[in-house]
């Protein structure tokens, strides 16, 4: 059973009364996200109005989704919680551990061969605890969730930062770390600070070459990678209602790139069409009965400024296609300006690859629009200058697209159709020649473009754009190609122009598949054996982190002062390291190896004050740990942006780091640090970052008075014996302080279970 209609009907039943009550308690009309949040309070009916950006609230999400890379650690933790079944419907999706190299069939076999131990582990844990299992090749988590599980008015969490993709179908869907998933699967409350609300009013209608991707690329350019932090981005307006459900999914998906808690669109005709097309008439019927609850109250639409903390208006009529990048998804360049800007910046103009797909842009509509460009190229006698790679989002989309002739034009252009999986989007791309680290440009329809993200080459300049623009630019082979004004020379030496893309929102003959790759868990999993070999290099059963001693932490040493951008990729690199996601000790050997040391501007080279020598970050950390010396990591703004993986918190913790002190945090990472029993602190005075010296000792002199809202005092002892006292802020509430005291949130669950 792909989805649970009875569960959805239950949610809808309580939604009416809970929303009515919340409106009364809050004393004003509600936005759509607020309706969903108040309908999912862990304790039932609202009894108080929560302050946005202030109050910590306990929620009861309806579902959990996990991808294979993060599911390993999430389920290793869940196995310790002492439960026999997950408390809410949950799914595992095998999409990250499949490398793209020669094409779907061979790559999939290779992945199954290389990662069978992990896939078998995930399959057996899924069976044991009643979790739906999507086999390797079934598709990318967010596309599969949108097609099967997302429903308007629902709330879900997922152990992947692009979980908000389901907001395209009206769900509050939030990316979390595995420890949060454990809470929900264990039937406990899931805590979140009541998000602020950013309203984005869309007017007009997309036309010509512009696409939903351009909406979010524009928003990312406006708000930057931090602009959405702590907020839900709610889209509305006549422009919003002109978009397809999957187009909205694209926009919500990339809300992760501005740090948003999630993004959402209200239920509308496009949502209904999508539900019916994906074989969920009963969900559409149930949603139709509740229509007014599945959108904001009318007053919100009439006077949005009154209800949102920030309001942005975008006119879709005027939206031009754009490319964001390189190296950050918020560096936005409209296509008409690319010639000039790329020239000024010296970006390599020749495009070597065009990649279409990922969870962001792999819907039927995406593929059909991009395909219309490829088809024109073939018909107009053009040859593609760059290579093409395609990752369909799911077997359902792939099968249907193949049936309808959508993949044929790509095949005619010698495109490689990779597995229905993440592939190059997560560095799982065995790209020929990438090891030479040559400067080159690629364009893709993914969401992230940090250095090394696609192929491991730090000199690959990756630009994010829509699938149709990827197609046009790959055919032209030039970054500055503007399909709206430029012509191309065909095989006969003629100048030809590409017409704007056309495509189908949904397949006219409906979706279809032979085997969608889903595996239902057995009814009674009690006898299922989960095997983790003691000598496995891929999987390792977890040991509990030690509880806090109750004493002030004294004599901690600086492990690294990270300079500038430090994403979760810098803290725990993906690519080849994905294979160790289920083995904490092994994956810890990549800890912070991508972070730039502020003192020498080099990566993976930090001072070991015990020896006076420089070493790799994990080695130095292990040396301190062996000597019984705790360590501190210092970071800059938006530390830990990017993925939701809790490895970025567990690894430093495993290597003996007790505190991470930064100018500011990305939300998920901050929570992950708290859950793993670490101190997640921010400089009360951001200028104090400059006071941290290379050989500093950190004394947490009032940790015994750790309390909500009360900054901690840190005594910095410099190498020359001089001292600085600095204040560190934190956002721990009383319950989170208990996690710290217990050594981790999981330790506390175990204690409570016992
Ligand atoms: Fe996969 Fe990339 Fe999405 S890694 S889940 S396709 S962001």
C-alpha cells in the first residue's frame, strides 16, 4: 500500500476542529502554514498562541521519509530506542548510493554489488520495524514522496534537506537529522521553533523560456543562502495557481537553498490534477471536502502585509530565465546578462556537460519541456556541443516518459540516461577526467552547486538553471548562450533559432510502470534478523555518547577555526565518503577536512598543540581525544548550511569535540549538534571571532549554570598566557539542556523507555 488514506482522513477530520480552535486562540485569521502547524500540535488542540521565531512547539508529524545515506544512521539510532514498530508511516528510499557512470542498467548493478551490505541492512530494518522500502533504482526520495505520499494539509519530516519538495502538494515538509526522525518514529513529540512566515506573492504567468525554477532562483538571489532561516516561505497569488504541482515542488525543494524551514503552496486545481493523475482520487476527494482549510483565510490574501513577517512580490510575466552559480546557489545571473558577467568574472565559457534531473527537476513536465528542446535540435540539424546526462526522478516518471517518446530526442543526442537516483547531484558521478581537476563549466537542473559537489573537481564551475535551459545551453555548448536572442549554426551551416519549450504538465495517458520498486514490510517483523557484521567497514552499531560530567568543561583546545563558508559538505564530505555513512568511526576520518583553517587558509591542516606540529583535522582530533583533551570548533556565518546529515554533528562529537562556537548556524545543523549532546553556541559579539587564536584553550566557566536564555561565559587562554572573557549565546530550552546533560537526545529516550 503506497499511502494510507485512512490516516489522511483522520488528519482531515481533526484539522477542521483544530484549525477553528486555533483561529479562536490566536485571535485572527490564519495563513495556510499556520493551519497545518496548529493542526499538528502534539498535545492536540491549541491552548495558546505561539510566538513566531520565539516559541518552541511540540509537533506530531504524519510521516517520516529517509534516504539511504541518512537512513543508515537514523535507523542505527532507532534500533536503540527499544521500539518494535515505527509510530507513524515511514519509508526508506535507496537513491544516494548509486554512482552515475555509464548508464542506468550497468550503474545500478554496480551499486547493488558494491552496497549490497547497506541495502540489505536497510531492507531488513525496514521489514523489522514496518517501514516501506523503495529499492535502489525506484527513484529519488522527494519525487517518490510527491508521487505517493505527500498530501495537502499534511506534515512530514524527512532526513534530507530537500524534504520541503512536498510543499508543492501543500504539505509542511521539513528536512531534519536522523535523530529527529528517531523521535517521530518512536512516537515522541518533535520539537521546532515556531517558524516565521515569509510571503511570496506571485502575479502573472510564466511564459516563453521562463519556468518554476526561475522563481526560486530569483528568490534565492533576493534572499541569499541565509534569508529564509527560521521561516516558512508561503507562496500565493494568481501566479501561484498557474503553476503545476511539480513546478511548485521545484520551488519548494530549493527553499532549502535559502535556509528556509520549509516552503509551501496551498491546495488548488493543479494539486487536484496531480493527485488524480498519480492514482489518488480518494485523497483528492477528501481534500476537496476540506478545501477552505487547505488554503490561507481570505483576509490573508486581501492584506498579506498584516500576516507575514516579510513579503516579496514576483511578477511571473516579467521573469527572465536565469542561471545561479558558480559555487553558491544564490549568485543569480539573468540569461541576458551572462555574456557580460561571465566575461568579467572569467568563468569558463565552454560548457562540457548538461545534466537534467535530481529531486529538484525530474518530473514528467520537466522532462517533456527539456525534451522539446532536444527534439528541435534534432529536427533543425543541430548537434549538441556538450554531453548530456539525465537522472529521471522515479521509475514511474522514467517508464512513462519512455512510453511517451520523451526520452527519444535525448537518446538521439547521445544522452546518457542514468539510474533513477541522485547521481551527480550528490557527487556520485564517476566523471571521466575529473581527477585532473581542470577548470571547466557544467550546467545542471539540480539545486546545489558547492565546490566539488557534482564530480569532486574543485575547478568545476556548476551553474543551476531549469531543465529546458540546461538543454539549450548544452546544445549550444556556451554558458552565455541566450536562446531568446541567439542563433546556432546547424550541420548545413545555416543559422537556426530554438523556439521556446513546450511540454505536458501531466501524461495524457496517465502514469504507468511495470515495477515501481516498492517493497511493503512484512506484517510481523519480530522474527526478522538485522545483521551488522562486527568487522564491517560500512556499518557499525552505535555506542552511547557519554553523559555530561556535571562539571565545567575546562582546558578544551581549539581543533579548527573555520574560515568563511563551512557547509555540511565541508564538515562531512559526500562523494566517496557516502559509503561510510553507516560507520561512525570510519566516516569520522573525513571530519572537517573540507573546512578552511583561518590561520593558514589551508584545508585539513591544523595545529596540534600537544606536539606543536600540523596534521590532518581527524588525526589531530583523535590525538586530543586519546590524551583526554576535549576540543572546540569555531566557525563563521551560517555554519553547517546544506544537508541535514547528522554525521556533521556526530563525527566531531565522536572525535571528542564538546562545543561548536560560530557567528551563526544553519538551523538543521544547530539542532543536530544539540541532539548529539554538544554545545552549539554563537558569539554574543560577532567580532569575538577575531579573538580566537590558534593555540587557544577554552574554559567554560559557568557551564554548571547552563540555563535557557542565559549566555555562557568562555575564558579564552591564549598561548602567551593572556586571557579574554567572551560571552556565547545559545538557543537551548529546558528540554534540550536535558539532552546535553544526558549526552544526547537518544540517551534521554533510552532512559525514558527504560
Ligand atoms: Fe538527491 Fe540531490 Fe535531491 S542528492 S535528494 S537529488 S538534492
